[in-house]
């Protein structure tokens, strides 16, 4: 299997390519690591490949806040310079600065 390096990093703000939401990355799986039920619920013509990074996002849209799980192929960097308003952000990250969020803790 080809080892894939994540294109985006923790604390970075990203947007979904097709759906109207954006979010802050709080975890990365090197390849798909969710349930088969979750994967099979995606329409076949839209299903991403499993052998790419998948990102956990504190996501928001115009109506709500939630956690999203998104393949790298479906994300683009958010260039708006605007912060995200997800209420769980302070639990994981410091204040918004220079277009992203610094982690509250160091990873080993």
C-alpha cells in the first residue's frame, strides 16, 4: 500500500469542495477508518477512495455546528481569513491567529 501524507494539518480551516460547510481539522486518519455502514451510505458515484487521508472537522454551516469526517479529495484550504464559530473549538485550540487555530496541547 502506498503511504500517503496528509495535505492539511491540525488547526487548519478547510472547506468542502461540494457542500456548503467549513471547519477546523482536529484529527487525521492516514486512510479511511470509519464504519462500512457510514461509507456505504455515500452514493456510489460520490464515494471517495479509502486509501487517502480522512479528516475529522469541527464543522459549521449556516444552520448548525457538527463534527464531519471528510476525505482529502473533498477538501480545499479556506482562504477567507475568517474564524470558525464552532462552540467546541476552545476545548481543543487556542484563539484564532494567522488564519488557523493553535493546539492547546503538544502531540507526542
